[in-house]
């Protein structure tokens, strides 16, 4: 079953972020709590590692590198067994 990875920033007061890079390519396995991608706040220039909310296989990257995102945006989709 495909589940959305929804951006929920924690530990930063910024409201806008940019996707720096994905740590996992589509088709790669992910574990719940493991680093999935890195984002940087636009205002504060603080980098955050976004953890995977699920264990499974990353099937789709929705938010590509360089895209500006905010809370609630879908970042990707994970195939959860």
C-alpha cells in the first residue's frame, strides 16, 4: 500500500524550506525513523534531516531537489508492506 510522506517540520521556527537532497533513491529501502531527505530553511539556513515515517520502499519522489516546501506538503510515497 502506498503511503504519502507528509512534511512536518520539527525543531525549526521557519515556515518555508527547500529540498537539499534525497538520501534514498526511488526503489530504495527505508526504515521508520531513518533519514529520508535533507531540507534547508529558506529564512534561517538551518538544515534538517527528514526521517521516514514508515518502513518500506520509496516508490516516488514528489518534492524534487531545489523545490520550496512547507508544512503539509507531500514529499514522496513509500510502499508499505
